[in-house]
C-alpha cells in the first residue's frame, strides 16, 4: 500500500493518508477519512464541548 493524498472536505487542504493509517482503517472496517487531522480534532472538540452543555 502507498500513501494517498486526500483533500479535506472542510478546509480544502490536502493531507496524507499514510499506508499504515490505511491498513488500520481497513482492519477496522472504516472508510477513508474525509477530513484532515486538524479538522477532525476541531470537530471532536466541538462535539465534546456541545455535549457538556446539555442537561
């Protein structure tokens, strides 16, 4: 497997989906990521903070 260059659907920046990451995603049955690491982290943080305000 070779590294792939993907484009983030949020920010439009290119990011590398490494061969090791591809193997992990395949092993877990995940599809290729649609967001770069920065945007994934922002999204996780937003969702985590959003939940903390629900009672």
